C-alpha cells in the first residue's frame, strides 16, 4: 500500500510544482509586457476577484461540476460497454466504427444546436455534449487494449479449461484496464470543455460558462480569468482523480505479483 501511494505522490507533487511555475510565468508576462490589468490582470487580482465573488462563483462551480461529472460517467460507461461489444463481435465493430469516426468529425459546437432543438434548454443537451466528448477516447483505447491481448495467453487459457467468460475476465479484461484509464484521463481533461460549450448553447441554469460570457461582455477581465482558474481546477482535478484511481486499480504496475482476483488456479483433472 505504501508503495502504491508513494508511486502516486511523485506525479502529484510534479503537478503542484508545474501549476506554481505557470502562475510565476503569468506574473512575469504581466511585468514584461506592461499591459494594463484590463487586458491581462496579474494572478493576485484574478484570485482576489475569485475570493470576492466566491459566494456566487461557488454555486456556479457546483453546477458546472455536476454537469461535468454526470456527463463524464455516462460517456465513460457507454464508451466502455460499446468497446467491449465491438471487441467481442467483429461485425459490430465494422458497422459502428465508421459511424463513430463520422460523429467525432462533426464540430461539437455544431452538434449543440440540434440538441437544443430536440431536447430544449435544460441539462440533457449539456450531458450529451460532455458524454459525446468523453466516450470516443474510451472506445478507441479499450479496443486497442483488447486487440493487443497476447494470443498465446488466450490459447493457454483455453487449453487449461477456461471458458469464454472466465478467459475474458482473467485475460482480456485486465489487458484493457490500462488503456481504459488512458482514455478516461483524456476524457477527464476535456469533459469540462463540453460542459462549458453546453452552457454557452443550451443553458437554462447559469454555470461557469455563462459567467465567463457575461464577464467578457462586461469587460470584467479579472472575472474572466477567475472563471478560467476555476475551470482549470476542475479539469486538472478530474485528471488527478482518475490518475489516483488508476494507481489503486492497477497495483500490479508497482509490484511483481498479480492481484488476488487475477490469480487463476486452473481446475485439476483426475486421471
């Protein structure tokens, strides 16, 4: 357990250092450029605006976070189940994959308009937009994981008496967990973008996206940057949360022995 948390602490510390360096670079840019605060406010002014308006911003952050989380879970679940079906049934993969590629070729902003017409101004279009962004990287990565399963391992499992379901659970499923988390981490960073686009085009409730538009229209540059900081925290926090879950769910990456649930004792045959 200590090894797992120790392996995760290093990357988390690097993230903290990276964010501090970004803030330092931001402040240096303000000093060097000499631009007025209504163009590029210093970090201190953006944080001050965030704290001064926190009672309102906290509510808006909660709304955007709710949309991001629900849409993310839906997109990840749909993508994972769809990838399993496509990986197990080749006909489904050949039929569905072209449609998936076409769906991702359409700009997400263009998709938002028909969703509003169909579902109205509510939370449903925003959840669909977030799920739409998240599910594709999950599908692609899980399919790659299933395709990379060692054929010798599959043949060995069958020779040792493993049925289809048992072979899938012991050989195929563990092979796609790593790629699954790769897709989940990609989706985690983009999910908040989908929530903001949804709020811009299909919002009946205010969130950070609508606050961003309002602050921009009012030339409230510090407010724009404050909203940007909160959106960044949501995106980075989502990524780190998924990364931490990956460390907990894939302990075999930091130890030489397989987890207990993946240790397969083949049935003994009597002669």
